[in-house]
C-alpha cells in the first residue's frame, strides 16, 4: 500500500477539532470532548457505526433527513457535525477537472494483474485523493461484467469472469475505504451496453442473474461499501433504480447490504423507486430535496422509507470514518474549488500507477523471442510509429481522468529507456477520436485534405450550428469523423475533434469545406456514414445526395469517382441531425451526431504519413507500432477493427521491417489480420499516466510480463455472433430496445467453449520471458476460510527459463454433475514468483461457489453431488494438469 508522509488520514480532523468548528458555526461554547459528547452523543467514536447512526437519526427533523438525501452538492448538517454526500467520479483515479490527479490505468488493466492486493493499493490512491480534494465519496469501481466485446465502457471494468471481477472490485473498494471516504460501486445491475442505455430492457433468467451477474457483487457487498449505484437500464421490464427484486430482495435482503443505493445520473423515474429500494436520487432534484419532502407530506413516499434511507447514508459516513475525519471545507457550501494535491503524495501515487500499468501488461505474442529488446539482439535504432504514441491514451466519459499529474507517453518511455539506441518517431496517420467508434469506410486522412487558407494535410474548414440555439462554431477539423455525446465532452485534453458540450446535447448542422488532393490516379470509393442527413460534393458534382427515405438508421452511402494524382478537387460535406429520436434521452441516452467521410483509395495507394512510417521502419533495427481504439461512456464500438486504417499501417510497417512489435493500447479485444506478420504483440490497454514507463519496462526487459487476459479476444466478428452476442451499436435507431440474454450462463470464454470455437487469444492467456512447467500430479485438500471449509488444489510449478518470472496458476471446474452448467469456469487462482530453475508447490483455494449452482426452486445456492473435473493451467485453453474429485451428497 502506498505510504504518505502526511499524518494518518483518519487523524486529520479529530472529534474535538470537529466540535470546535461546529461551535463557531452554531454559537456553542467549545467544550472538552467528554462534555461535548453529552450534547452530541453520536460523535462518540467508541460506539459502533450502527449505534451512532441511531442516536443521530432520532434527533433529525424531516427537513434534515431530506437534506442528507441530496445526492451530491448538498449542504449537509454542519450544525450537527455531519458532512454532506460529496461524490466524484473515480473508477480509475479521481476524475477532477480543476486539479491534477493521478491517472491510474483503466480497470481492465488492473484486472489483468489478477492481483486483489494490488487492487487495494490502486483503490487507496483514488480514496486518498478524493478525500484530500474535499469529497466524501468516490463513484467507483465500475464492475459491469463484460458480456460483449463491443461495449464502450469495458475499459473501466474487470472483464468477463464473475470470480475475477468480484475479487478485483473488492480489492479496490477495500483500498478506497481505507480512507475516510466511501465507495459508490457501480453499476448495479446488468449494465452491459451503452447504446440506448437509458431505455434498453435486459431480459435474463433467474439463474443467469444470480450465477453470472450478481455473483461479483457478493464479495464486494461483504466488504461493506458505503453505497451502490443503480443503473440506467431496465431488467426484466423494470428500471434498475426502481427494481424491487434487484434492490430490496437481492442486494439489501439476500446480500445484506447496509449502505445506500444511489441513482446513476438522473436515472430515477418515479417516487415509487424509493419503495423499491432506491435511497438517494439525483443529481437533479425532481425526485429529491423539496420535491421529496412534498412527496412525504402527501403520502407518496413514506417517512419510514425516508428514515431507512437516511440511516443508510449516515451509516456510510460513520462506518467509513468520514464524520470523524471529514475532508477539507466539509462545512463550506457551495463546495469550493479543491486545493492542489501535495507533490509528494502525487509522486507516491505515480509509483502505484506505474506498478499497476506494468503488471497489467499482457504479452500476447513473442515469436522468435523478439522481446525483450535487450536480450542479445543488436538494437541500434528503433522506429516508434503511431499517431497516439505520443498522446495520453484514455477513454471518454465520467471515467476519464482529465488532468494526469505526471504523464509519460509511450514515446517518452521508449526514448528514456532506449539507452544508446537511436529513436525516431513517425505518426503514420491521424490520431484516434470518438468518431472512430463508428463503422464505415476508413476516414479520409488529413494528409489529402486542405482547408481554405491552409496547407495540404491540415484538414477541412467546418462551421457548426446548434440549431435550437442559433449559436455557431467555426474551426478546422483534421477529418470529417464526428460523434458527439458525453464521451466527447468529458475527455482528456489530448484528444482531437472534441465538439464542445453546447453542440453535443442537441441538434446541429455542420458544413465542411476545402479540397481533396488525390495521392494516386484511379477509381476511389467515397462513403458517407451517418445517422441523419448528409451529402458529399466533389468538384462540381454532388456524388452522394441526402437520403430520401428513413434516415433514423445508421448506414453508409457510397459513390465511385475517378481522380488524377496530384490534382486538387473542391469538397463539401453537409450534415444535419434530423433523424427521429436522434437526441431523445438527453446526454445519457441518445444517438447524437454521427457522420464520417470515408474512402477506399485505389489498391496500392500510400498516403504521405504511411510512407513516412514505412521509410522510418525500413531504416531501423526494430519497429514499434503503437495502435489504439477509443471508446467511452454512452459510446459502444461499431466493430472490432482498429480505427484510422491502423491495420494497413501495421501491415505496411511489418513488410518493411520483419522485427516489428505492436503495442495495443485498446479498450478491449480487437481483430489482428496482421498477427502472423509481426513478431511481438503487447497488450497495454489504457495504461494511465505512467503507461510510457510501464511499456518501456516490458519492451526492454526491466520487467518480465506477467499479466493475464481478463477477457477473450475473438478471432472474428462472426465468431462473436455465433456466441449469441449482437452488436449493441445496431440498436441505435430503437428507442427502447430489448436484449435477451439467451446465452445464459455461457458468457465470455464459456460461450466459445460451448460453440467449440478457438478464439484469437483465450481468457487467462499471457506469456512470459521465461517458461513454466506444471507437474501432472494435483493434490486436493481443504482449508478453512471465514469459518467455512473450502477445497484446495496444489500443483508443483517449475521455472524452466533463465529469468525470474511470475505465473498465475488458474484452476477451472468442469461441468457440474446432475445440472446443466458451463463446460468449465474459473474456480480460483494463485500467483507464484520463481527464480530461474526454481520450483514450488502452489496451492489454490477454490471459491465457495466452485461446486454450486443457483437452485431456482430453493432460491439458494446448492452444492452439486457427484464426480467433477478440475483443470489447472496457464489459461482457460492452456491446461497443464487435470484431476477429478467426488462431491459427496449431504
């Protein structure tokens, strides 16, 4: 856990000091703690959080209770020494806009460490910075199970397996709440797509709900988080924030959750949601503040329900130490701007960010032992290629950390670690932006576009108009590749083509003008992909006209045109967001503006940027190509293809230099048509502010990679469809889509097994610079965990290579006897670090539900009886040893 040179966090403001502050506020005379506690007995820290909550609740008026239920930004009750809920987004670091904070690696990178203890250190960074910045709660972790590889928010979360997801999320919660703040864990439950997330109805059977999607929440709730955030979507016809089955029956009653349930951003739909388990609505006040008081007075909401909700909020504040150790300016309303965080604290936190980023890197491929770069092969020069290699790589939306405190890009890291090797940098194309979540032909690159008064390569002039406000914005865009929405407004500053919020939440028109210069002579295919109306004029001809029929379905119109090399042609793209329902649902649930000018140039065409990359690669000993995608909140991916024609870039570089290494900085799985043409592939995810140092550490062998995939990489999109997953992007035109989870228990790797399909890279896969041999013999035993007997599996593992390395030994349970179940599913894992030629016995403690299924008739977990297979290995498909055990009846 990171240490701070400052006093212990919970000692920052003692009870006596808090009382002194309060005495100034309410005119009381400062008194010794013992005397003061007679006046405010709930401030006695020797009492339990439950007792203190009850003492305070008994004193509160209805107005005070209602005040405590304001979601964020309320005044709290300073006269009673009680701070308000002051929450801040923070799945992957504190998402502050006014100060620099630590940009931690994305959740998927944390999950790739398979290390719950490291997750605690990760959470401690977020919790500490939230408290220091004046907040009492932090909205995270994001633990939405990854059902679909298209999901725009999977980078925040912890993968496709319930057991791994729950373990990492629990670690983060424990770490955050080691500080005087409480977690608002999100999003409960089945929040698995961003497209039309405010209205999509998830239809799921009870067993799948319990075994797959609720299972990760069990250990998290056992860790006693202060709050849980309910989701936008519906489950079996009822909105999550008003779903009594999810909130009352399962979360509060069955799992024993003692904290409060807070709505996602204005995800409350009715005052009836309170009776169905919701405790705090907001941030709007339609269902809170004075409106909630009136609902109580007229009998719409019972005061008993308000009492329970208030009790839960107070319990969160007492149990996490916030009332005894409130943050700075806790009694100042409105909340003032945060003070800058101490430099020494940020330095300590940067070390945690780098450790997570490094240990979360997954070595996917290493042909001919191409890596590490210092392993005996001469490396005198390195060509770093990729438009985002020198950018801060992050996702968009509320999870984005917008002001990283100490950024090192991948280029920075390589240059610092390369020693005497010469490093050159070439972009190779255009940077990636939110528009690259769209499908269609690859965007026309800026290389061939010229704005009026500009130079070739600058892009096109554009004039945006917010049609309902009559406001305009004129600028130059490098491409016509636009998508608006929350992930285009809550974004880190290094991203491109960001349209300000004013133009992102309502109808717009846009007109791009300039010229296009053909790089070669031949026939070009141009495409306009859009929802709404769009037209394309090249020269004097409107080659693509506005749609004459329905324009509410995203699609691509194409036209062919012959152009001459070196000749410039005037180009005009006009666009209007006039599709039905295009902006229904507000910022959180809309299609928004979507338009792309794409092309397919004649075969063999190479743009200036691509050619520069090829030349740089040919002149270097090693080429490192950094590729990425961009996804974010409310923005699912349209496909799994790397955007901005990066596949062609990798192929061209690999043709020029056989020693090509690809660094993937992606939100999740992508297709790799060039895989057989490159020697090394490193998955670095969205690696946070220390990504550059982490990537360089692995590339140059300072760190032996040990990360394992928390998701499956499919071999094709058809393979995804065969598992029963449809692309969420296809429901854009449906205001209230219904998604049936007919795959049931077979989510992620279990679906590929059920279909006998070999993915590109399996769940749990991850190579090392050394090799590990597993003994065939497996010894089963038992141990006691929290008073319960658990099965253990022990196997001997030997490091056969020359380098010290870390292996994640994984145990999978086969189909359970007597009941339909997945072919295999993760039951436990353990990490072992071994020196060269060293061996050790590795014992894995299996999960409490390893041999259980959810019995819908008994409404309980039930242990299967009979023979079951255990598989032990390095991934879900790389099994090294097997054994059987018999589960006795009774």
